[in-house]
């Protein structure tokens, strides 16, 4: 008897947590009902007023024979702001070029003027 009550309490707590995550202001329900256009057009909450554009072209060499060795390589670093390789993987598809690369930034928001990845 006690185990079924504990089981029901655990299930109720999990249900409440799931509902919170689904319906919180920036959760799944928000994105499915508001869509990205509402976020992009909301310049009070989402703005680049403290950002700046990098007009130069930056390169990072990627070692395709050892993908893990590329993690942490800097694409841009001025001492305050940094853009670096977060992950590299091989999709195995020749249609998509076979490789994907993800970048992460540290510091303030940095907006890239050009997006180019040069493979060497």
C-alpha cells in the first residue's frame, strides 16, 4: 500500500515538472505558439545593441583525421571575446559535405558579418 502511494507521488511530481518545462514563458509551448518571428521582432528583450560586427574574415584549421583535436581552437580571440570550435563531426553523407562544425562564444555577444569555414 505504501509503495503505491509513493509511486503515485513520484509520478505526480514528474508530471508537474514536465508541465512546468512545457509551459514556462520560454518553453516548448512558447516556441510553438509565438514562433521565431515574435522573438526576432521583440527588440526590447532580444537585442544586439551591445554587440558589434566583425567585418574581417577569420580562419581556423581543422584536422579531419582527428576531429576531437579541433575542439577549443580559436576562430576569434581579442582577449575579451572569443569564438572557438565547440564540436566537429562527420555526418557520413557526401551530399552535405560530410563534416559539420559548431562554434561557441565567450564574453559578450558577437555577431559574425561573414560565415565561412575554410577547410585545409
